[in-house]
C-alpha cells in the first residue's frame, strides 16, 4: 500500500507541476515529484514504525 501511494503521489505532483504550475524544466519537475514521493514514503514508514512500536509495548 505504501509503495502504491508513493507512485500515485509522484504522478499527481508531476502532473500538477506540468499542467497547473506549468514548470517547463524537466529536472525541476523530477526533483519536486521525487521529493514529494519520498516524503510520503518516509511519513508512512515512520507512522507504521510508530504503530508497530505501540502494539509491542
């Protein structure tokens, strides 16, 4: 589930950068999209780790 949300986040942010904000630089769009996707992945990993920690203790 976490990986699917990461991919969806990447695509949505990429489309927003291209169509809404109209960023023409491919590198900037890539960096922004990947940054958002990695952030979502890390947030879900941290939440999952916290939930697992609370269940154990």
